[in-house]
């Protein structure tokens, strides 16, 4: 017997399908904005109450696509060492 779909399962499927399409678009265009969207979607998936291993995998993918976004939007890898100062320059964002 099949278990009924929950709201989170449907949302997860939609986000995964969206990322599949966005990854295809990114491979054609190499657009940093698309990489940012992909990272955001994986971050949303990682917020769902699923298995820990699955959430960690989504967080790793979100981090990978975030780095792709930074690399394409700035043209280089970014060093965040300047954030480790006595005073806070920017609001901290956690994934």
C-alpha cells in the first residue's frame, strides 16, 4: 500500500524537478543567477525535516552552487577572511 503524499514530499519533488531544469539551463548559459537559484532551492530542501544524510547532501549541493555563483559573478574565488574581524561588517547568513 502506498503512503499518502505529504505536503513536504510534494514540495521536495517540485524543488528537485526545478533544480534539474535549472542545472540544464546553467550548463547551456553559465549564468551566475541560475546558480544562485539552484543553491537557494537546495537550501530550502535542506530545511525540510528529512533524514540527516539527505539534508547534509542537500547542504553540500547548496554550498557547491553558491560557490559557482560567486565564481561566475566575481570571476574568482572569494576569501571571506575579512569577515573574521572584531566588528561585524555584514549580517551573518547561515545555511
